[in-house]
């Protein structure tokens, strides 16, 4: 996950165990790495498929 998200392993471990809260940027990186939406990660939807991404 560190290579996919750029989040340090020790920080990621703290996020997983609830010892630290996600920042917007961290949540965005994780959603992109897992090909899902931030809403799914937050438990706001059961839909795993990400929303269509805007084209840059």
C-alpha cells in the first residue's frame, strides 16, 4: 500500500488500527489505489465501483 498511496507504513498502520484519522488526501490516495470511492471507504455506500473520474 505504501508504494500505491505514498503513505508511510507506520502511518498506515495507525490509520488501520484507529490510532490516527485519515486526512482527505490520504483517503483520496487509498480510494484511487483500491479503485473505489471515498464514500465506500467511509461506509456511506455499498457500491464498490468508483464514480466516473473527470478527465484532466
